[in-house]
C-alpha cells in the first residue's frame, strides 16, 4: 500500500516521462517492444519462463526478462535480432507442424520436453537450417539469466526480484553492501 505522497510522486514521474518519451525514441514503436512482435514476445516469454519459472518468487515473465532482451537487442546488439527471429520462427514452425499450435499454447510439460530436446539438438526437420537449435537455446538461456539476475536499470529484474531471492541488499551501491551481519 502506498501513501498519498508516494502516489503523487509516482504520478508526476509517470506523467513527466510520457512528455519526454517521444523525444527519446528512435522511430515509432508498434507495440510494447522495439524488436519483437507480440507473437515473438509471447513465444520468447514462455521460453524464458521455462528457464526461470515462478515459485515463491517471480519468474522470468514477471521479472521483465523479455523486455530486457528486447532492449538489449535494440540498444546494444542489433545483430542478434535476426538470429532471435529465426530461432523463434523455427520453433513456432516446428510446433505448428508437430502439435498444430504455437509454442505458447503448449502445456508446461510439452514446452519443457521440447526445450530439453532443443538443448540436445534433437528436434528434427529443416526448421533449423537458418540457425542451429543449440545456438538459439544457449542464446536465449544466456540472455534470460542476464535479464533476471542483472541490474533492473537494464530492463529486467523488475522490482529487484532476484536480489530479494538471493537476499542481497538493493539498490546495490558499490561499497555499501552489508554481508553476513
């Protein structure tokens, strides 16, 4: 529960950021993501949630990991956008042909089994001609971990969820953490 003073502060910050935002964006956003379409983001969100599922702490979806990856591809590594698209397209094609539905609509167990096969390079078909499935799996896993455990200022780890889970002080200030007291 936030008090009135905090509410006014957050409302003013939110309104001010809305006024400044158009000048900060390079081009026009077609949704909440800069790189991914809504369908691509849904698929990637389910992949990330398989890597770090929700339990007593928020999982990858709730921690904003897809936002982190989208921001990472847009700002720092635009050359990885196409490999992500190819990997998501390959996975969705495989799922449509095998299960007659997209990855996000598969059951938790089906998604998990599929990712285990992908990690081992065991998914058949020509879907993976553009990007090796192990490469896509490792790229998504690596970026999921970075988004979940990294500083929130980079777009993931929403509300310091991983810091709370690991019982770290936050916000982290170099030289100010207190361990073992």
